[in-house]
DNA sequence: ACATTAAGTGATT
DNA sequence: AATCACTTAATGT
């Protein structure tokens, strides 16, 4: 697949400028697989073994955690083009099952790197190591914010941040989701979400429609 | 027209 | 803020 290889090379250079070493770029292009997911598709489910580390080119991915007992789901954060899934690094290096679920919110394109390379590149390429470390750092910061939000913020604030995050992730002020889906993401009841959204609508911050919410601000 | 699914509402805890 | 028990509205067949 000569065509795909040179394609990936271009995509890496375009979307992952941090990965500077030419030799590394070429290796990624060689072993990486270009993958597409449609909106709503689950990319990686809980407790599945991870065989690839994704480099996200375009799209939007929702990363969520599920309670072991009664399937209660909680959104952690969104990933976009230029991001990677930090969780997948540890998971694959330790050969552990995934602790999270990743689901495409929008049509998403990513480069999947087979795990066997991920580890060896750490010592082989400085920019790979930096890239991995930096993405860890970013995720860690993000996670601390999530904890703060869950612990200290009321539902209306959390909802607003959720809508904001979703807008930033998809780059669109139109959010396609039911109140029920949002409620699952925030681990709240559908009624609570409906009421809070109504309030936001009255305040002129959103426009509600069936299966969709438009952010005005 | 009818059934299904999403959203709105009030009462209760 | 959750749950329940509805009602109303929008959509699909």
C-alpha cells in the first residue's frame, strides 16, 4: 500500500508536528493503519484488549468510564485531531484490559499503531518519548479538572461545561444528542438535564430542538 | 392513522 | 437531585 503509506506520512506531518524525526515519521507511515469510524461507533470498549495506539487525525472522540457494578457511565473528556489516547499507552504496555470506552462522536479518522512498536520507539526516538509524555501530562491536567468538576460543581455548571467541551471538540455549535444521552454522560437523570436545558433556553443561551441543541452565547 | 421515541411537568422523597 | 407517573410533541412506518 504505497499510497496509504505516503498518505499517512503527510497526515503525520500535518497533524503531529511534535513528531519531528523523519525516521520516526517514516516508521509510523509504514506500520500505521489508517482507520475510519462513523459517528456513534464504539472504537474501544471496556475490558477489551488494546492492540493499537491511536493517533487521531480528525473528528471527535468521547472517552468515558463505566462503573463496574451497574453500568453507570461517566464522561471523562473528548479527544480531537492531534490527540492520542494516553490510556492506551499504559494499557498496551502492561497488557491490561481497557478501563475506558472510546466512542466516536463525529466521523473520525485515525492512525492505528500496533502496540509492539509503541514501546521500542520510546528509547529509539526522542520526539516519540516527548510526545507520549506530553500527552500524559495533558490528560492528567484534564482529569484533575474532571475530578474537581464532579466533586465541587453543581449540575448546571457541569452541563454548561459539557456543552462547551462538546462544541470545542466538534467545532460546531450544533450538538446532536438526546437529553437522555447527555444525562448518561454526566451520570444524571434525564429529567434533571431537561429542566436545566429549559432554563438555559429561557436565559437565551441555547436553542432546543428534538435530538439537538444549538449553543448561542 | 398509529406506534414509538423524545421531551416537559408536577409531585414525592 | 432522583424517581415516578404521567402528558405532550415529534417522527417513523
